[in-house]
C-alpha cells in the first residue's frame, strides 16, 4: 500500500472516531426535563357518569306570554279543574306561523354555531403546546433620568401640569394573595366574609375541583379593595406562576406611576416623556372633577410613547382626548393585537380546550331547547289551541287586556304529578344504569337540586351529537326519561346538570396528551427516566379521545417520570432532570 493512501485511511479513521466521540459527549452533556406521570395524567375527560338534560314536562304547566304570538281567546278561569287535552287558550294562526319561522331560524343558527365550535375544538385538541418559557424582564437603565423641580400645586392640592416623574404616587403599597377551591364557579364571598374557605397557603390542584386566587391590595391611604368575584382568577396547574409578574414593583402595567390632575387643566408636558424616555415604565394620568371624582384616565408606556412621537419639551398632551395641540395622537400601544403566532403554552391550551368544551355543552342544550320550542309551535299550527298536558287546577290567569311584559307565565296548570326530564347517557354506562335507578339533577337557572327516578332508556342511540364531557365522537349516547316528585319550581326547557349514581371509577387509568407518546409502526412508546437517563418504554394504548388524549393501559405507572416526546433533545441516553414542580 502506498504511504499516501495509508495516511489518508488513518486520517479518515481518526475523523470518524472524533465525530462519534463528539456526538457521544453531546449526548452526555445534554439534559432534558422530565415530569411525573401522576402530574401529567389528565384523567378521563369524557366522564360517562355525568350528563346534561332539560325539563320536558314540568309539574306545573306554564303557558308563557309571547308578544310575537297574538292570543285570541282564553277558555279557562282561575281555580278551574281541567283534564288532559282540555283547551286553555288559542293563538292567531298568522302570528303562529311567524313564530315557527323564527324558531326554525334559531335552530339553524345554533346548529351552525355547533359546527363552527366543533371545528375549533378539533383544531385545539390537535395542537401541540409550546414550552412554557418565562420571558426575561426588560433591562432597566441603571442611570436614573434627570428630574426637574416640582411645580406648585393648585388650591385643590393637584398638579395642573405634570412635569416630573418625582410627582408620581404608588398605586398601592402592599398586597396579599388568598387561595381557595370550588366545584365550579368562583366563590360569591371573599376572605373577610368566608374565612374558612380562603387560605393564604396555595391550594393544590385536584382533578375534581377548580382552584382560584384573589389579590387584596393595600393602597397609600391604608384602604383595601372590596371583594368582587369578577376579580377572582382560576389557575389550572400547580406549576402555574401566581401572579404572572411582580406586581409589587412600581411602574408595571398593574402598578403604574399615578399622576393626579385637575379637570380644567388635565394636560401633560412632552418634557415628562423626554426626561424618562429610557424607562420602560407605565404611567397613568387621572383627571379629577371638582367633586373629587375621576373623570378620565390614560395609561401609557413612557418609552414607547416617546419613541413614536416627534415632541418638544413644551408640547402639551390632553389626558381626556389623548391629543397634542393641532396633532392627533392615535394610541396604538394600549390595545395591541394578541400574538398568536407562537401558539399555546400547556396551561393556555388546557384553558382554551376547557372553554370550548363548555361552549359546546351550552350550545348543545341551546339546540335542544330551540328544537323543543320549534316542535311546540309546529304542534299548534293545526288549530292554534294550547291544551292541558296533564290534569290539574288552573291558577295565576292574567288579564288578556293587560298581559305580563316580563316573560312570565300567562296562566299555569298545577298538576301535582311530578316533573319529567329528558337526558342522554353514554354507552359506557348502559350496563351500569337501569330503569328505577335515581339520577341527581342540578338546575343551572335557580341552583335547585333534586333527584329523579329513571322511567325508560332508549334501545337505539341518538342520531344527534352530544357534547357531554369532551363530546367523544367515538361514543354513542342513548336518550332516557326520568320523573322527579319534588321539583315543582322547575319550568319546561330549564337546563339541568345530571349525575348518575354509580360506583364505577372511570379515572383510575392513565390518560396522557399525545405530546408525550410516540408511535413506532403499530407500537407506542414514551421516553421514561431510568437511572438518570432517558429510555424508550413501550406502552399499551386504549382509547384515543379526539386524537389528542391517549389511555395508557399498561407499561407505565403514576410514579414514573417521562419527557416531552417531541423535544429536540428527546432521545435515549440523554441525561434527565426532574421538573422543579415534581422533584421532592
């Protein structure tokens, strides 16, 4: 062999070994975060033991007054005994036809809304969340901006013209965060009214409760803000940072520098923005009336505003109109368009999916109610006569010349025979529920709860979509009817939340987002932590709900740790680091 050829082979071999060594070193030096399976287990979204329904025939038959339908005659009187089929009142057929047309349009409108929402939900469920990275704070200029002397106050202790940042007052001096959890909506009472419910220690998130936090601020005068359930914020994960930013730092959007001005002289000099153009702080200008009330407020970020304006120190800006003398200022920084290009974080995606499912659930009930109204109006088209659905006593008959204008009943028939409700049941519960069993109902309108006994269960599935839980399209739903003896205050068409009395545990399995599971041919696997490094672990997959969530039947336990399967570093042999939220 020639020396030159031999030398080339040696060099090639050295390069190959070097590349292998570099690759091996990089695999050792890379690390990837792993999470406990128990923290990633979403539980069974499509819980078959819950459902929705509505009242199909109330214990009290209420004939509501509808101004779009003209009543031509009333056949009954107060206290009169009526039997099934007896006429109660009649409508003009022309106005009835108009009501049918309107009801048909309402049905089509809800159906279109369901189609759109279903499409949006499928899109969300097939979205892979982006890593939840906390952005680095904007750098602060270590050199404080020069500040001029303060001007004199006017007779009302207000600054007529703002010149200097030194005149700003803190919006609040302190804050305290309270935590609680509920089964559904935010609490009506705050920490001072319900001291047992609210805690200063963070409440741990569980699958069957909703967690909330509320912030109590202490202002410069020593006062605190009043509790309002609208200010309560829900959190979806124990890893979620609360609050999202350091609200105790002055100059943030939540705690801006606050300036007070009088109503007649609500102007700001350009000097304020020019002197502080290196600050990325928020300023808020409040204009007070002579009675001490705030008549106008303007929130602006100093550096953004100063950059976009060609201003002089003497330019005056009106807080009320946001304009400069002879120059209109369009405030583009106050309501920026949301940036959806980066996608959803895990928490944001979970909230978006939950909100869309709830919207579909409500729309499904809206459709059932719209169809019920349509069918009732169509049934009247024959002769326009409303008849008694069951035997009972007529009561609360209103005057035809002065009908109720608030949507209340024109007349009622008290039957005393029970309230009928219609609902649907998942095929997964068919072997658990039978005629004679009880179902617990919750009325969304008035908050009343009651039990009903199941009278019948359909033998064929419903042809319409049903959005119980996640609205799994792979599961069929069967209609059922139940009767309640103690629900006389519930009207026809009321929305109901239903719970079947079953001991079946539907949440014991492991349910993971598809983002943590990969497919290899006909097999599925996860990347599991094994002695500090990732290892491929094959699993047995059961149901796949909406193509987003997979049931793991075998090969994984709640105590295992796994990695995000589609991460750049998600490979066998890579070092692992347990998530700070999971590490003990």
